[in-house]
C-alpha cells in the first residue's frame, strides 16, 4: 500500500475530525472559560493528528510507528480530559459519549495502522530489505 501524502491516511482523517469536535466543545460557555482544560484537550486532540503527519515524514517505519504511538496516547488523553469536562458540567452526556467514542475509534484505527506497519517491516526484514 502506497500512501502519497499524510492526508490520505485514514487515522489522520479521523484525528482531524476528533480535533474539530474537541474545538467545537471548547467553544461552549463554561468550557471556554476554563483556559487550562480547554488548552490541554485542544493540544491533545491536535497532537493526535500532528504526530501522524510528522511520523509520515520520518525516514523509517519504526520511527513512523513511534509517532503513531504518541498519536494513539493523545487520543486516550482526550478521553480522560472529557471526564473532567463532564464532571464540571461543561458538556452533556451525549457530547461526552460522541467525542469519547470518536477518540476510541481514532485510537483503534491508529493501532491497526501500527500493526500493519510492524507486519510490513517484519516482511521486509525477511526479504532482506529493512527500509520502507
């Protein structure tokens, strides 16, 4: 599978949507005033998409996988921060569930991409070609 640009990566597309959803939530009145949490969750969501893009430009699959793991952890961070927003009543249960589930789907897609790249790397090693 040849990916021409990072925008073609399904995980990046999902991470972009996650970021859009998070920014939408943080515009709500109570959330917008909690500058610390607002910044933290926005940074985590953005980190998920930015690490995928940055990893795409790496020189090797193992390095790309490293960035994908950062992106995956950022999705988990978003999920954790959503609990704070819910507990502070900045968001509704429905909003929480929508974004929480999207972060989980994004994380799962990243995990699948990592598995694919690791399997590809393993196959390349068996063929005697360690580079992607």
